[in-house]
């Protein structure tokens, strides 16, 4: 799927949201946020426990989940965001901190969270279970997706299907480039890395390539070092381009000549996704998405989103944006829940 095609799948333009909601101007002094302890002693009751109370009422609030690693400053920022949501929509919004990414998935499943920033595997699982719908993709350095690459030592007698000058593959057919890896030994980074194991493994499996038992060498630079040294594995996979990791370039001046790219996986691996609970009616999700878009345009809101979630830029998307990533994660044959920490 080309980048143009993926971008064609995005949700309606942010401007449409803003024009349709007649949103008030951001107050310089926000309302007093609902205080949330860093380690809550009691979980907020799930929506399912109050089936007769409309979602968004004080008795059944919308729950904004922070990252599990949130510190005190992140909590303050998230409380500001929650207060803005309440002021602009009239819905009650509170914040919580899940213990882990796995706990966040569980929270969405049981109605204990409704808005959150998901890491890729956690979003796939929550959506697969029917509890989360993507609204925005996190943008990093101008991109929402990144790729991976298969590497080998220059003298490994493997054909290169990558042009180093144009930085492009010489074939779009993964099968043609990867068939030669049958029976060889890979070096993978670790058992949860999207670019250094899961997606490359998915490509091999999808193209019927069977390899020898792998060496998990813990880290993208370590994969490159292993290939440079030789005798550990026949090929490896890393993010693009781990060969240019500063310490590697200093240590091995001839690295780019000695360790070559066999073929590059297109940019299909996402960063985090900002998602809403499927329990929120579609008009409610659209309303909250429009508020996020407004906050991103205002200094206080943008600063709060960056402090709470590390968000600097967002792109409106829908779930189809993640189809290719989902395809190869599934092709890997790995347990999705087991990839979530």
C-alpha cells in the first residue's frame, strides 16, 4: 500500500471537525482539574457496573488513561486535558494510570478506560477484541510509519535487491528477494521488536521462507556487530538504518561497505495510536477527536499533550491505516498478547 493510499484512508479533515463543533476559545486559566493519585488505591468502576447511567455523567465518567510510566508532571498535564474535555463537551472526564500496557488493554475491555495512547501491539489487540478505534497516529520526525531492513555481510554470497545509491529496492516482490534466505540463520534483536524481529519474521513466513534457529542478540547495533564480525548468523534485521548508529560508525569505518542491505521492508510499522473506546458512541468519539485537534493548535493544549503523552504532532487516521502492519504481525505466528509488556 503506497503512502498516498494510506493517507487516503485518514478520517475527515481536522478542519471539518472544528467547523462542525463551534468550539469555544481556550481559557488561559483552566478549571480546577480532578485530582488523581499516582497510585490509586481503588480502581474506577467500569462502565458496565452502571448500565443505566449514560456514559459521560459524573456517576459514569469518561476515563482518560495515561501511559504506565506517567510521572507527576504528566498527571498534571493530563488533568488539564481532562478539564478541557469537560469544559468543552459537558461530559465528566477523569484520569487514571494503568500499571502496564497489558493493563491498559484490560481497562478498555472492561470499560475502565475510554481514551488512551496505545503502543502498536496493544492497539492491535484491543481493536481485535473490539474495544478500541484509532483516531490519530503519532507523528515522529514528520513520519507516522517506519520500515525495516534485512542485512548480510558483503561476502555472504547473497544477492542484494537494494540499490544503495538510490536507496530503493530493485524489486517490489519480497518473495524474490527473500527466497535465498531459506535454510540460513538469522540474528534477531529481541522477541518483541517490530523492526528487528516480528515484522521481518512475518515477511519470511508470508513468503514461505524457513530459517534455522535464530540468535537473539538483544539490540539493533548488536545485530550489525554480529554480521560485521561474521560466524554468528547469515543475515539479520534492524530498523533503517541501524548501521549508522554513532558508536558503530566510529568503531567500524568500513561498516557500510562490509554489511549490506539485502532488501528493505516498506514503511508499515506505526508509532503509537491515540484511540477511543468502542463503547463511546461515534458522535461522541468525533467530538472528542475535534477537541484533541483544537488543543494541538493552542500552546497550552499542545504543551499538555506533549508532557502527558509525548505527542508533538498527530495525523487523523482510521483502523485501515494499520492493515499492513497487522497483516505481517499475524503472519509472524507470534502470540499478540505475549508481545505486550
